[in-house]
C-alpha cells in the first residue's frame, strides 16, 4: 500500500485482511466494505470496525474477494447508532447499514394509498432515516456519498419493479428526514446482487458542504419522468467537496443514458464508450464549477459494475483505450438498475490542492 501522509480521506483496496489491517499508521480506519462471492461472510478487520459485507464477486482477480477500506487522519472512533455501524475521524463519518427485508411485513397493496409499503420500500426508508439520524446525532450533517446494494434489483413484486420500490423508499427516507430531494442531493450508486440484505453505506462530513454536479448530457435523475417509477431516484451525478487541503470528487454510478433514455441496448462496447462520454462530461462540468481543481479521467479510480462477466474483457479493453494501461479499475459482477444496461461505472478522485498528481487508489487488477 502506498503511504500518503498528506491525504486526509483515503480509500485503499486489498486482497486479504492481513494486507489491509497491518498498516494503520497513516490514519484512522473509518470503516470497510468486503466484496465477495459468498453470502453470509463473517469477514472482519477487528472488533468494532464497521464492515458492509456485499455478496458481489470481484472479477479479473484471484480469489474473487476484496476489501475496500476508508481512512482519515488521526485516530478513529467506532460505534453503533441504532442500525448504523459507524466510524469517524478528522471530520469524516463512515456509516454502514445492512437490513434484511425479512424484518418487514408484506403490507404492499393492502393499505389504501400506500400501495408501495413493500418490505424493500420499508427497508430503504428505514435505512435512509437511520443514516440521517446518525449523521445528526454525531454532528456530520453533510452527506457526501451513498452506495446502495440491493438484492434482485431487476425483480418484480407487488406489481412494481424492485429498483422502483427502492427509489420510493429512499425518497421517503429523505423527506422524513427533512432533506431536499432535488438539487443539492448526494452522489450515489445503486446496483444489485443475487440475494442478501439491503446494504447501504455512506460518507458524511462535519463542516464541508459538497457541491452537487449534474451532467449536461443527461436529465437529472431526480427529475426523471414517472415512466421510470412513481418517485425519482434521489442522487446527483457527482459531488465535489473540500476536505482540509484536498478536493474530493465522487462521481455517481454512470451508465449509457443520454437524456433519460438508455442508449445502445445489447452493445456492451458502445455502452462503455457512452458511459465514458458521460463521465467526461461530468468532469468538464466539475471544472466549470470549480476551475481551481481540475480533474482528468486519469485522476479517477473506477469501480466498474458488469452485468455479464463474459463482457468484462471487452469492457476492460475499451476502458484501457480511454484511460491507458495504468487505469485504476476494479470490476464487480452486478445487476444494473435497468434491464437493458450492461455496465455501470462509478469513480472517485482526490487532489491535494498543492500537489495535484498524487495517486490515492494504488490497487490495479491483474489482467
Ligand atoms: C442512471 O443514471 C443509472 O439509483 O442511486 C446510477 C447511479 C443509477 C445511482 C441510484 C442509479 C443510481 O439512472 C442508474
């Protein structure tokens, strides 16, 4: 692992817990995410350290599992607030929530006017209410980034697609927490695995308010027409935040969508190219909003969600055409929230404002 003393917020990837727990010298370990093929893993980095266990295989690497570790400077405090496991240090909070839908009753369709109270709807609403409650209680009011992992995301129950149920519950969680649902909303990703608990993890800041960035090539997701579901997805295309002497950019999950419509159904290479055009547009828009912190495609570390693992070599080749051989890419096998989308890509970068070419994501997959 590369040592970056100056970096206030860091994300590292490692293949085994030995790799990642060993080196805690450079900062407080806020929390972790363990991606692996097996559902019901009990992987842990140590007592009290938050872990979101996501049953999603890593592609193109040995072992098919990986740790994602978030750190900040100083020593971290860990705890639990209701259903939220958390860690914080140096003005940054990491929180993780895993909620089995089995805890919620099947009331969908029974209550007049509340036809969307399905278990997934209720789980999503509770997850978001709980996240915002923990942020309030711990005094980290600024939501920076949410990651959402949802079982059977393209499945259908109670007369409505499960991703749409999730969107309704998520928006309800924002509204009940008196959060805006358009405009200044956090960056996010929402993708699927086969089965397992609804998993939401997030970062929030004590005193740094993020700037929400939209993509001029796309309709804002929070303004999608109701043909994509009764309540729009609550996320911005990217969030830019200053943390100490750093600018951190969180690019949301991005797909082959122009306007609000899917482009290139069935053509994974064209979808990858369109997705990169969207990420490039988000970067241009970021530069327009914050000309003093220019980010380039090469600065970003990418998490690539691939629906069919047989498509991975083509996606990787197309990405290396855009990004070069040293591109920082992590591939995960995931279901994407529209049936016709084959790939979704999210990205993160940080710039120390005084030294703009540092690499914060040292992990590069095997070819
Ligand atoms: C899209 O642009 C593709 O529901 O939180 C990307 C990122 C997508 C986040 C979310 C969905 C979400 O609509 C899907």
